[in-house]
C-alpha cells in the first residue's frame, strides 16, 4: 500500500476557506469602533455609517459564503 495520505480537501478548497476567513475578519474589523470618549456624547453619523451598517455585514456574509463554497467544492 501507498504510504501517502490523501487530503480530504484539495489545495484550492483550503485557499477558498482561508480567503473567506480573511474577508470575515475584515468585515468584523470594519464593523468595530464608533465609540466616544465622553459617555454623554452620541455621534449618530459615526455609529450608523454606511461602513458599519451596510458594507461590513455584506463582507461578513460574503466571507461565510466563500468558506461554505470552499468546503462544498469538489476537487
């Protein structure tokens, strides 16, 4: 018998999974922040910005989709 072990997922699969994890991490980084040093000050434009409300969740969901694609893709 051959001593080589066969990987369950191929190199491209792992590449998609790693890229998806990076995109998810980037989405969470973009979603963070928005706090204020003064608790009496509420900056609505900073908290409810396009970056935090639209772009970051889109990146997170796209990253999860990329990870799922990397897992489900046939070799």
